[in-house]
């Protein structure tokens, strides 16, 4: 026992010693950073407005990021919660490395909880003279990282959930997507239906400044302080990339970058929606638990939603409303607003505990008049697409279609006037623990598309959850007519038993 305590004390001491940090000098974003030359045809400024293009298609989302890297002239600021060591993740790291080779300053800020297997590659990249890598709330003990939770749970339980990809402080991509094959339309196991926006104009200045705030925060540590040195790291990385590019999937990604969308992006032909837009972003001090509630993104979003007079349409991959949240939605419905929520069904939710946190809220929400929709599961061989795009002439009103086996988007629209796209889930973790960001866009055009999706398409991609007496039922629209499920669709008794048990765990504040 004494030996065990001594070992634990020694680990904790090493943990604290390793946490002595140094600050790198601030790298100033040039105020006169020029626009991307190949995007020069695209207007980048309209006084006070932001030009927005919704990236609903996962492959287009990949292509847009690659093109921003290739056309960057001065700096790339990249911030993500998850970055996988898979085909899309490695190809994007290779693009960043190539940009650095031509003199573009690259800053990569990653949450340390979502970079499994990347330590040697990040070490190698951090050795490049034009690449800096920092980790948000890093784990001092690298293997197994879980030990860190025993020693520093309060800090390590707070993660950076932000996602932004900014070139030359002029163009940015932000929203719900992480970097990985399942987020970018290429996984054989699961695909996430997600939403980003490509933006230029007024709000991008704020995104660039917000990145700087996170980069210089007390939670962002130079990766070189924690990651082991790897001999010939860049050479090994180059060899891995060379082999990767011979694979069919890598060739598919290369083809995507040459498709019509890519040509429209670089030629400035994309039809942007120009509108007032506000960046909402948590203070990075939230990662240390030192931010007042009034300054949190969740609080500001509550004010943004306000008192909808007509409609609130909400899409949230992880929807876990608190008692106060249920009461707020019920109050909106009681005043006559049409309140609709789309989230994952049990069969499409990749986190069972989250579904257990959401499930008890269904009956009180339905009793109050809120309509609930849950994304259908799909056969991996027959996955459709969940799209956020303009209606075509042939299918007016079509905006969302299923684009995967699970929902990952986070967006809402109020009264066909305002649209939010970002990283914020309506759950306690987004409210209290993780840092979040997103754009609140004052655009009847974009907000109207989300509302119209529910009117035109939702019944085709989701079950409507209803009350039948005191029981829940799931209504599915099919070619043969309406099908009623009296148990969670696509699940077995064991899954339902596990959820019933998890519902009694007092961990909703962690979800």
C-alpha cells in the first residue's frame, strides 16, 4: 500500500513538473494579408456583411479545405477537436506541410483528446520552421491517456470542441465537422451527416482574432513539450504519404478536388449569401472553468433564440436538454411557436450514454407540443445523403437528405430569419464544459431553407416520435404508407435494456 501511494505521488509530482510551461512569442497576423489570388474574382468585403456558402456535401467540404490551403499566401490557422490519422486526415496534414514548404506560416491547434496515433507526425511537423503545433488541455501521460483523468480530471474533462479552418485571415470554414474519413464522406463503417459554412467578409476577422485568443490562452501548450522526438520524422511522414496516395480512396479524394465545385470555388463563381453574421465563441478560459455564465456561448444562444414568434427548428446530433431546457422549449410551444427538433435515433447515436440522457425528455417535450424527429438508420450499402443546399428547379424545397448513418450537424433557425451553424450541441457538456463556437447569421434565405427542410423532406429521412396514450411510438413514412414502430426502431432488447439502465446513472451533467 505504501509503495502504491509512493508511486502515485511520484506520478503526480512528474505531472506537475511537466506542466511547467513556456510561452512562445505571439505571431501577429498581418493586417495587410492579401486575398487568395485564385479567389480574387470573389468579392471578399461588403461593409459589415459576411458572404456565406453552406457546405452540406462532405466531399465538397474536403475539397474546400484543400483549396484554401493551396491558395493561402501568408498564414493558415487551423483549430479542431478531432483529427484522425486516416486518409483524409493525413492528406490534409500533407497539404499543410506543403504550404509551409512554400513559406506559409501554419498554426495547428488541436484538442489533445482527439488525436489518437498522431503524436509522432505532429512532432515531425512541429519541427518544420513554418509550422507550430499546440495542444489544448494536453495529457502529460501519453500512454495510456486515461491515467490523466485520475490525476487532473477537472481540467482534462474540459475539451476544446471548436472547429475552424482559416486562410490568410480572409476566408474560413467552420461548423460541425471534425477531420476524419467518417466526417468527410469516406468511411466504410459510419458516415456523419454534417454541416459547415465557407465564409468571407466581416465575420472572418473575428474568427482570426478568436483563433489568436485560443492560441495564446493558458490552455494551449506547445506540443513539443509533451510529444517525444522522432528521428527523421518528416522523412517517415513523406514515406507514409507516398504510400497512402497510391490507395483508391486517396485517388478519390484527389479527384474531388478537381471537380466542378472546386473550379467554382477558385474561380469565384460560388453564389454567396451576403448577410450580417456574428461569431459566437466561448472564452478559452472555459477550458479551465473560469468563465462567468453570462459569457458562455450557451447563454448567448439562449438570448439569440429569444422568444420565437413563429418557428424554432433545431438540429442537434447530441440533444440532452436539462429541466430548464425542456421548460424553455415548452414555453415557446405554449405561446404558439412551431418548435421542431431533429436528433439521432438510438440506432444512429454513436454515444449510448447521450441517448440515455436524451430519452427521458421526450415525453415532457411531446406533451408540451414540441415535435421530435430522430434520424433513421441506413444500410451502409444504401446510404442516402443528408444535404443542406439550394432547392433545385426540379425538386423545389429539397434541402436536407440523408448523408450518412448518424447525424453530427449542429444548427438551428428562428422565425425564418436567423440561422446558427457551429459546434454547439444542445447538451450540458456544450453548455458547461467544452468550449464551442459558431456563426449566427441574420439571413431569411438560409434560415428559410432549414425550416423548409422540415416541411418538405424530414419525414423521408427521420422517424417522428409521438405519444400514444402514455407510450412512445415512432412513425415512419414509406412508399407503402405510414409504418408505426412501438419500440425504438432498429434496436434489440439488449440495447433497450442497456439504455434503460443508463438512464438511472447520475451523469447527465457530463453528457
